[in-house]
C-alpha cells in the first residue's frame, strides 16, 4: 500500500482516481487542485507517489513536477495527460517523471503504472 | 466502470468550463492577439475532453479534441485567430452545451457533430503548413540495414568490449502517446549505452509514424537481462525482444556520410524544437498566472439543502416573534435579555443565510453576449452590448427565474428597437447600435435596466394597435399619458412588430415578461423617447421569503405592509383630506396624492365609526406614484415570513400572502402596488 497524492484541477478526475486507487489498495493521502497546491501538499504529506495532471491553472503539472523534483530528487511522480500533449509529456519525463497515463484511464492501466514504479 | 456517481460533478464542472470558454472566446474576438486567452480556452477544452472521455461521452470528447487541435495551432502561432475560427468554436461550444444539457436531462449526450468535426478539421489542416501526411510511406520492416559507417562503429565498439544488441519493442495496442512512450524507452536504453540506429528512424518515431513495433540498435557493456529489466519498468510495452547482433558482413548500403549527417541534423532539430515548445509554453502560461485571481475556498451545496434550512429558519423566526411577545408579557428581565440576544443572533443568522442564497447576476448575464452576437448576425443589425453591475447579487430563486424575461426583452430590443445599420446612418445616428444592461442595488431592491438607443416606442402606433386589438377605446386613448401608453405594450394581446419574425413577436407578448416579474414580487417600468431609444427598468426584491414590514391595525385586524414600498407615515387631521372628482386626496409634500381607506378596501367590519381627529396614513409608492393608505393605528416594525395563501386562494386582490405573528394570529400581507393607481 502506498500513500498517494492526487493532483488534478477537475474534482471529477480526482474523485475517480481516488476511487480507482482505493480499490487497488492504496491510500490517497491528499488531493491538490493545481501545481502550486501539489508542491505544498507534497512537502507536507511526503507521499510515496504523486499523480500529476499536466494542464492546470496557477502552475501546470510539468512545472510543479520540476519544483518537487528540485526539493526531493527521489520523488515518484506519474503524469496524467490527455491526448495531444506529447511534447509536455516528454518534457515531464525528461524532468524526471516516472511514467505517464493517458486519459481516459482504465483501472488496469493505473495498476500497471503503479506496479512499474513502486 | 460505473460512472453514474460522478455525473453530477461532471455536469457541474462541464458547465463551468463551457462558461469559461464562452467568456474567453468573446474576449478573444476583441483581442485576437491575446495568447493567454487561447491558453485558457485550451485548458478548459482539454479538461472537458478528459472528463468526457472518462465518462464515455465520445462525441463531447472528439469535439473538444478537435477544438483543442485548432487552439493548439493558434497557441503555437501556426494559425491566426479569424472570425471563421471564432464562429466555428462558438458553434462547437453550443453543441457541447446541448450535449451536456442532454446528459443533465438523463439523455446520452449524443449529437451529430460530424459537420463541426469536419469544419474544425478543415481549419486545422487547410490553412496551416500542409501536414506531411503524404510521407506516409515508411517501411514497416524491422530489418536493420547497416551502412558502412555504422558497421565500422559497431566493430570498433566491439573491440572495446561493447556488445551490439538488436532490440525489438512492441507497444500495447491501446498505447496512446506513442512518441512519449518511445522517448521513455530511449531514455531507459541510454542508461546502458548508445542507440546508434532505429527503425523506423528517430524522427518517424517521434511523429508516431509507426504501428506498434520498432527496433533499435544498442551498443552496451551490460548484459541482456539488465536491459530487459530496465525496459520492464516502462509501462505499456507488450513485448521486448533482445538479441545479440551477429557478426557483421560488410555488404551494407553505400553513402554512409549522408545518413550520418542527416541523423545528426535530425537530432539538432529535435533539440531545437523541444527548446522552442518549452519556451512557448512558458510564455503562454506566464500571463495567465499573473491574471488568475486567488480563488477563495468554496464547497458546493445542493440548493435543496439551503432551501430546507431556510424553511426551518422561517419557522424559527415565527417562534422568535412569539418568544419576544411572551417575554415582554412575563416581564422577567433575564428572560428578556436572553430572548433579545437570541433575536440578535438569529438576525445575523438570517442575513448569513440570505447571503448564502445570493448569487451574482453574472450567471444570467453571461449568456447574453453570445446571444446578442447571434441575434445581431441573424437580423443583420450592428450593435454592441454593454454590461455593468454583473456582480450584483440576487436571491437564487430570482436568478433562476429572471433569465427568460430578460432574454425576451433583449430580443425585443434588438428586433424592434435597434434599427438596421442603413436606417441608422440615414438618421445620423452611429451605425453601431448600443444595448446597455445594468444591474445595481437600490435600497431593498435590485434594479435591472435595459436601455437601447434604437427607434423608441411609437406612441401613435401603439395606440392604433391597442385600439385595433380591442384593449383600448378611442376616447380613452386621448387622455393617456405617454407612460400609460408604453405600459400598453406590456399588456396581453399586444405585438407591435410589423412582420412576425422568429426572434420575437411570436404572438407571445411582453405581457409574459410582466407577469413573470410580478410573480417574483418585482415591477417593470418602460420609458421611451421616440427616435432615441427606450429603457425597461425592472425592480426586484432582494429576497422573497422574509420581509421587513410595518404592522398596522384596521379595526380588530392586523395587516403587514412591506417596508420596501413605504415612503412615510403621516398623521392627518380631517380637514386635510380634500376631494377631487369625488375622490379623497391629500397633500403630500406639495404633491396631491389619492388616499384609500384599508377598511373600505378589505371591507373590515367596523363598529360605529367614532369621529377621530387624527387619521393615520401610510404613504406607499410604486415608482413615481404614491398613494396614502388610511389605517387605524401603527403597531411597529416586524420581520415576518411570507407564506403564500396556497392554491385555493389565488389572486386575492391587494394581498400578497400571510404570516403568523408572535401572538399566534395570522396577519395578511398587503401588496401596496395593487392599491396604487
């Protein structure tokens, strides 16, 4: 069981991820609704894993990832993205994201991603 | 996956995002260079797409996806913001709104959007640099063909203890961002050595010009298992086959230098491109970050809960009144103090609860810019809409109801009020008409004004029509003031449009508007200046259920008069009442106003009327008009809860409802507007 911080600007997406992660036996310890929020919550909660949406207000997921990685190089972050964000995903991978999942996501895909990185 | 439980959140957020797209599109139309707006629209479309796809609403997902593609091109300066782009995007937003509405009503959110998709596709491909789809002739072979140069590299590497591996990787069929996945594979492999070639070539992999499989040639000192393990960490890979490259035969194809230089050039380009996109995204995100106001924390509460809380509170207000009375009767000081404190607290609670129900009228006004834009196009009129006071707050119930009447009035103004551009030019007016929509607080009311600079209301025409329609007799017509004439257009069975258009004048007159507004406890006034435009003013109560009233007695009965319509209370002596045309009037600050006796209006049984020297009069007003109401005595100010009389007692003259007083008696609440002539 891993402690997970879910980041997405849509409450809908967070609910869903939380649900899936819960069913996979993980604990969602926090939810962040933008990049800035994620950075703060990461420092506060020290989760084992962060799921990070890319397109968000205030601070987008890639920038947030960079900030988190700067403070904690060992942070495990999985990007969540929709179709058509290839460049940003690549940028995120370069910045140290461990994997990415593409919306709409399936529980199977999330399980796979978690197994690979944890 | 069962998604039903998310539908509500999905709908709420979708509406928010659609509204945001709407607003930003309108702004973008005015400032086509403002890239931060494009970024905002993109973000909303993007979020919508993600949510819709998860919920399985494919039409919404595919439409937003196409929108996103077009927006992305704009964002990257590959496409200009043109009217065409804006128009199509608006159409798309409309379609999305319909689909979301259909889902809200329990439908499946399906709609034929193929023409929109095609149109967006055309924009996406048509005007941009032709996409290199013609180059789709890449070989599907995974055979590795080595040229001289590479052969040399490999043999040299082998001498230094490197092993050459031929690695074939197959992605899963549902892998979506293939290029990013490939990137992860390459990144993993580069930890072990150097990838010296790939099939298809790196550039093609990057553009996703491959099916599921690709092969790379890796030079590494590590063994197969280590590489296998590393690649196992990458998701969405169906299979990884690693084989050691057999000894080389030097029969490879010629022209090694060319390939090499090409490859390095590709690499450069790739890096350059990445730098560009990174820089661009930074540029576009920076301004939005500054602009974004810090959002306060909110929770969504179902309106029903607030409504039932309000109902409970109303019950409490009644009990509060009763407690106040009782404590006064008992005269116990401590009890009085406690009750008074409770009254103060509950008054604060009441105002909190009211503000909780208050929503900015923005919600209603928001849809007008697009509507006006559409109407103006349809009717070939040129006009601008100015909105002010959109942050004025009104009770939720009023907000829900006020939309339709306003739409009706706006349509009316654009259709009948604002003249065609040619006509305006002839009359020496600015070609562009203006329509102003204002909302503001005024005492215990909220005013909404809609003013146009169109033709105004034609008195003669209105009278003619009214007589033709039988709502007015000819001899009365002469006596009517302008104001009364304008009022006629709000009467049922009236329509001044010369020809029936499908925008307004569908036989449904403006009387519908008046009825609606009056049912909300509000009033509508019309002002007009022929040739210069007309103004519709709507006065609405701040809240509907709890009223501040003045309690008065008439004989043994207690009546409540809403404070909001009271101008003043005065005491008259008998000789101050005069008669004009056999009707009693009084002088109120230099104005002669009619007076009526409530006892007569409500036929209150009176004992022998003793001649009183002092007569108590409540002066009530409706707009500019005032009337004095004769009562027996004033009791005082009281907060009361308005209860409707129910369906059995509909349309009781001059009574808007009833309330329960502190002593348990029922008191009728007077609707003074009915008493003002």
